[in-house]
C-alpha cells in the first residue's frame, strides 16, 4: 500500500504530531512515523501513521511504551490517532517546554526527549520553540504599536 504523504502532512496541519514543531520552518521535510513500528509488525494503514519531525522519529526508534516513575507503571507512548495531544501535554507558560500531564504524556516527553533534557545541545525543539515564542512577542508588540 502506497503511503499518501501529502494527506498525512495535511491531516497533521503540517506539525510534528509529537512536539508540534512546524514543518515549514524545518530544514527537512517531516517523516512518516509508524505508531506501531514496522519492525514490530505495524502496518502502513493511515491509523498507524503520524507525521513526525526527523528528531522525534529517531528518538522513538522502535519503542512503543515507557516507564512512568510517578505511577511505577509501563504505559504506551502517545498515539496521535487515538488520543488528543491536549489531554496529555501542555505548554509551559513561556511556550518553550512541553509538560507531560499524564503517564502517557510523561513517558512520551521522556522517550522523545521533547525538552532536550538528556542532551547538552539545545539545537532543535527548544531552540525552535524559543524562536517561535520570540517571534510571537515581536508580532504582539508590532500589533500593539501598529495594529
Ligand atoms: Zn517532533
């Protein structure tokens, strides 16, 4: 079965379905993520596919679950086909950090390292989010002055 990449990109509103970074400011096209990885028998059906930035897709690797230290349980990673992002994640007030609010949210933030907490390089998601937050502030100031 051929994967309709444009349909998947449009369905995701051109955002990574995990970190919500926008594809149009990425240097590369986003990737097709298999929610249940093909290596574990996942299919190419649209209900098993999400749009993911290269970074999130690489961090997922072939993981489908993670350990939540708060509840001491193993829970599945966030599934954008079955779950609402806003039920498991929120943004920090400055818009630069993704907070996992549920076991699913917490293990996904950890597995995908959505806030660059495991790596010294702050060159991708946090950087993009900080840039967007800055641009949003600039836009707000422009609207206030020239609106
Ligand atoms: Zn991402």
